[in-house]
């Protein structure tokens, strides 16, 4: 996850094959019902893996109803994220 809250992915998985350079993840590639204009901001990413499977958990905040600049929203989400750790 980048500082601007964008998620980059590369490598191989069920959706992409041998992607050598990082690409920005778009929600609609995994969940077509989520529109790109939705105000979903990732807060944290957790992962676990074994020899046969890897799982990625992305916790997102729906900031649609929150007013303010991206910077203000970012500060709120950083506070929440710090309390989880």
C-alpha cells in the first residue's frame, strides 16, 4: 500500500499472470459491483500463506459520508490504524 492509499500488485495469482511491474489494483477487477468512484480507502493489509494457498485481507473504510479533504481523512484513518497495532 502506497502513501496515497493506492494498492499495487504484481506477480502471479488467480487474476494476473507473471506481471513483472507493479500495477494499481482496481476494486472492480475483483468485485464488479464496487464502482471505482466509491470512496473506499484501504486502512490495512494482512496476509498469510502456506505451500498451496495465500490469503490477503484488506480492511477498507467507506469514507463516502465523511466530509473533508483527503488529508483530513488520511489523518483519521492513521489514528484508527495505530490503535489496531
